[in-house]
């Protein structure tokens, strides 16, 4: 699986669970209606400090060397909201963003377990939900967030030229 595939599957599952928009931070686009979650990829490849598992597969056309390993992948999630009125009800952005961040965190810790493990991903660490408010021009953006570190299977391949037969000729050994 590639880092891009891991990211896309995580975002898809989180969006389906929360039923709010989950999109990449720092993109040039118009501001969304709250609530929503922004994410950033912190690191796509944190090696597991091994050389990996190697194997060779042969076919009639070619021989391929395959290297597998289980690196980590780190993402940061921030739930965003704003104070507003919906019908006759006041929504407090601080409360809404904190609750949304806790629901997202809960998906990684428990609710999304079946989805996450079915796609071949393991959760290594989920940090605490923390306040990530940002001062805007005249008010604060209500934000709470957390980070997640996951493990996935990465596979790299390359075509190699095998040595099919070796002829060893005997000789006298020099000592």
C-alpha cells in the first residue's frame, strides 16, 4: 500500500463516520461552513529500523525482487467550528469543535477498529485532544485536534536479472 492510499482510506472512513467534511489543510479554496475537520500529513514514512522482508518472484517474462516492511505514518487532525445560530438554537463553536475532535479520536480508538483493520492498517498511537485555537482578525477560530500514528504494509518492487546456472570448475586449493 502507498502512503497516498493509506491517507485516502483513513479520510474516507473518518468522513463516513462523522458525516462532516474532512479535507487537507493549507489548500487554496473558499472557507467551508462549520463544522469540519482539516488534516495534515506529518510524515508518510517513519521506518521500522529493519531491512524489511525480501522475496523473489519469477515468471516466464521477468524476475522481480519484492521488499516489504511496516513503516509508520503520522497525521494530524483538527476539528473546526464557529459560534453561530441554527434556526432558534445557538451553536457554541468551542463546544462543537471539542466534541467533534473527541468523536474523531474515538473513531481511531474504538468505533473505526473494524474499518481500519480490514484495510490493513494498525493504530500505534492516538494523542490527547488539545486546544488548537487560532486568533483571526477579530475573533478566535474554535479548534481542537489530535495526532495519530499508524502502521501499514509498504511494498517496493524492482526487476532483477537472475543467475540461472553456475558452472563451477574444480581446481587445486591454494593454502
